[in-house]
């Protein structure tokens, strides 16, 4: 007869066996659910190279960031002495073909509409851009791969450029605080001359005061491997949006094609 507090080995073994069977049962249920979820996921259609559930999550994240973004917010800036003298070169998409920089001109499509049919297109030389007031920005350039550098760039503030050339509005008026929201295109599209690299960027980020059409690095002409004669510097975005060797700028209410978004990355790519 058991006495109070005595050890019942049979009861103990029974409890251990029951808990073990329950644990194995729950484990196999978990594995089955995991397999079913994985099978469902890989069977989903893709939006470009991203599975649709992942793309929906990326789009939702981008929408949250876009709603909270303000053109008045600035990326932290640094002194020129803090800028690295050896700016990292990362990627050459859109720059492998030959380009005669002496003959290069920026193609600005001011009123393309959602169909992206070229209309009201003007060509702008580098000298014309350099004749405008120069803006310099020293900021921490961040790559989506995880590295960053403090870098120094110079060029034309995009908002100044847009006002001078009456770009970014459907009416053709110079964009300023007087424009009605529906008159401003929602996106800018930029692409290299060979159309091998291209980005789509929301207009509030383009109009942010640190966004420049850049032709200088570290106080000197922009090197070829950094996108000469003209590249985009947009400190509120990751490096994948800083398109090198700009050939064409156009505007649209629909999101323009984006090189890395098509490869499964976040379209907004904001910091």
C-alpha cells in the first residue's frame, strides 16, 4: 500500500508515456501544417520574381512608409571632412554600353501620361544643368546589402530643376505649394540611356530638398563608374534607387517599372 508522498513508478511511467505521445502528436501536426503552408506558398503566382503574398507584404510596408513620409524630413548631414575619399562602386547595370558623354543630353518627358507615350519631350545638356544653382549634400549612403558610407555629392536640386523646366505636373505649370494635389504626378521614372536599369520613385521623395541630379563627387566631376555624366542622389532612399547614368526622366500616376522591385525587392525602398 502506498503511503502519502511515496513514489508510484507505474503512474510516473504512464504520465511520461502520455506526455511523450502528446508531444509527438503535436510535433507531427506542426510539421504537417508547416508542409501544407509551404506547399500553398510556393504554389502562389508571382508578381515579377516575388511570390504574391510576399509582394503584398512589401506593398503594405511601402504604403505605411509612404503615408508617414514628409518631404520636410531630412536625412542627417555631415561635414565634408567626414566624407570618404574612396567611394564604393557597387553595380554597373545600365552602364556596360559605350556612351559619348560629349553628345549626352538628358531626355525629359514632361507629359507622358499613364500610357508613357513620349510627348512634350525636351533635351537638356549638362552645361544647362550646371548653369543652375548647385546644391551639395553629404550624407550616409546606405546600401540594401548592409554597408554604408558618408559621401559628398554636388548637383542640381531636383525641385529646382522641376520648377525651371515645368516638370512633374499634368498642367505644365511649375510645381510649387500652389499646385493642387491632383495636378502633381504620383511617380517619377528614371532610366539609363540603354534602358537596362530603371527606377520608379514617389514624387514626395523626389521633391525632398536633398534629392539632386548629381554631376560632382567629392568636389570633382562625377567619375564614369559612379554614373557620369549625371546620376540621381536621393538620401531618403536605399542605394538601389540612386540611378547612375540618367538617360530619361518621365512621370506617371502608375508605378513605373523598377529594376530591383522586379527582382523581388521593396518598391518604396525608403529609409
